[in-house]
């Protein structure tokens, strides 16, 4: 099978396969659904020309983003605070003119835009998953239930005018046709308008071997180099970046029209670090594959060690990321009794692929396991503080990726 880069159409060759994968957020509501579960082969590749890290085979978008999409961003208090702070920063930087207009794709349950809606700033969220879009509207966040692209951009301009700000957090890695998004951004933004993107950063993923960032909904893991190449085709460029530790390491990219704004010293430093990490070189990913295999073997030996002693092991956080770990490592209901998750939409379902039952936090409290695989490792501080009693009673976390260890 031959594949082409989704951005520049150059031939690309996957450097590894994580095997047969279900859709990461497709929790199954009954055993009857096991028969018809959808699988694809998870194969990442680096485009040798535009340097975009991407998954070569993906399900149709409607199979991933729909009226029972399981990810409600505001579940995390930490992320709510993070995006509240981002909104205040962006207002000061880019929303100083009269009657400013902010747009956001993947606006989800309104986690970010609620901070603009609150002070009556003109805003519009574009969100294809109907259930989360409805949750946003209930908070007073104006939301268009649609996939963003050229037509949506034209419709928004006709109804609301051009935008000062276009935000996409944890969303641009979900969208197959980035050229359509970039063309839409070009239509939507004012000449001086700014685009903000933030998502898990390729540099962190490679450095930490956090391979669980890779799954169909994360069909790209972005770097500055790749983003500049992709949006450069549509007249935009990165002029500033900021790194943060959320979701295991995210980059916030500030983009404007080419030549519109001076590029920052932070951008130059981050680009130099990309070179040093070899993010644009094939050999980096040969080593990455070896590290993924070592990581898998170590995790399974830790879980097997507990099971051999007759101990009870569960999962904590039915994250989308966990689908890659569980299915790549071969974790079954024989390894984990259940996975606890605080999201009501995920409770009383079965995890995709493995069919491990997903239960509510009360179940964890009533049946404390000896060890829990912390699939939501990116929320370690928040979760560890919440489960301090269990830890004091001897409960252990098994960290599934990065440094695979018992803590
Ligand atoms: N912005 C939030 C939510 C990210 S989840 C946060 O940072 O936490 C990604 C969101 O993108 C989902 O709600 C999904 O429905 C939405 N999405 C997927 N494809 C999209 C598209 N083409 N246009 C706009 N939103 C999209
Ligand atoms: P998250 O890591 O934010 O994203 P992804 O699904 O993209 O990998 O998911 C965190 C999951 O962990 C979410 O399903 C909610 C759950 N969770 C808990 O069960 N308890 C908690 O205290 C927190 C913070 C999250």
C-alpha cells in the first residue's frame, strides 16, 4: 500500500505499526456492539518533504466526531483554569480594538469561549460534536454545529464579518484536511488577525516516548517546522511560540499573515531545539520505534508482576490515549478488572478494543485495587491529590508511558 502526505502529497512510508486499533473515544455501550466495532491499523509516518508527523490510515471524521462524542474538556479543573488564563492573555495581546470578534474551532463544551462570552465579547465556536456543542450553548457560548472548512469560513464572514482571532486548542491534530482549514483561516481572519494553536508537541512526545499521543483522532502530532510548512502554503507563518506542561507537553503557536509581525526570540530558540532533537530526520523515528517496544515490554512485566502475586490491578482514566497503550501492549480484562473515569458519558461502557469495563469513581472508592495503571498520567497532580487516602493505604500507581514505573 502506498501513502501520500495529507499536506503536500509527497509519498510517505510508515516507520512502524501499533497494530489493529479501535477509535480511541468510541466507548461501547453494550456487548452487542462488540461484533461491529470498527478497527484500523495505526501506522505513523514522517513526511520527508514537509516534515509533518501523521497517521496514514484514519476512520471517516463522522465516525469520530458525532452526537455522543465522549470528551468534555471542562471535566478537568486544571484545564479550565489554563484556558481561562489563555483567554485573558489573548484579550490583552490581540483583542484591543473596538468590537473584536473571536472564533474557535473544536470549541467543545465552551471551556475557552465562556471566558469571552462572560464579558460580552463577540464570539463564535465551531463544533461538529452536537452533544458538547449543546453543553457550550447552555453556558451562553454561541456555537455553530459544523466541521470547519472553506464553506463554513465564508458563511461566518457573511454573517459576522472577519475575525481578529482564530483559536484551535487540541483540535488541529484531529482534522484530516488541514489545507481546507488553513484556506478557511485565510478567508476568516482580518489582515492583522492572529491564529492561536495549542496541542501536544512532537518534541515532547519524541523526547519522552509518550507514544500514547498517537491515535486516529490525533492524526498529526505537530512541530513548529511542520506547522510553518503547512500554513505557509496559505500565506500564514508562526511568529511566536510558548511551551507548557499540559497533556504531557504542549506548544502554543501564534500565527499571522507572512511578514505581518516580527518573529520572537522564543521562536528562534524553539526551532533550534527542534533541530537538536532531530524532529525532521527519519533516524529519530527508528529509535522512537525501538523505545516504544521497550516501553510496552516494561509495562506488561510490571502488570504481570502484580497479577502473579494475585493482586488486583485496575485502570485510572479511560483516556483516548489509553486506547493506544491498551491495544498496542495487549492489555485485556484479564489484566485490569475495570477502568475508573469521572466522565459520566464514559461510565458503564466498555473500553474500545479491549472491552475492559469503564466504571464511575465511586466504584474505585468501594473496591480499591492494589495498583492502578494511571492512563490519565497527564493529570497526575490533580488525581494523586484526590486519591491520597488510597495511596496512604498502600495503593500504587503504575505509570504506563514515558518513565514506565510504579510510584
Ligand atoms: N478545544 C478543547 C477541545 C478539544 S477536543 C480543548 O482544548 O480541550 C477536539 C474538538 O474538536 C472536539 O470537540 C471535536 O468535536 C472538534 N472537531 C473535530 N473536527 C473538527 C472540525 N473539522 N472543525 C471544528 N471542530 C472539530
Ligand atoms: P485527558 O487526558 O484529558 O484526554 P484524552 O482522553 O484526550 O487522552 O482525559 C482525562 C480522562 O481522565 C477523562 O476521561 C476524565 C478522566 N479523569 C478522571 O477520571 N479523574 C480525574 O480526576 C481527572 C482529572 C480526569
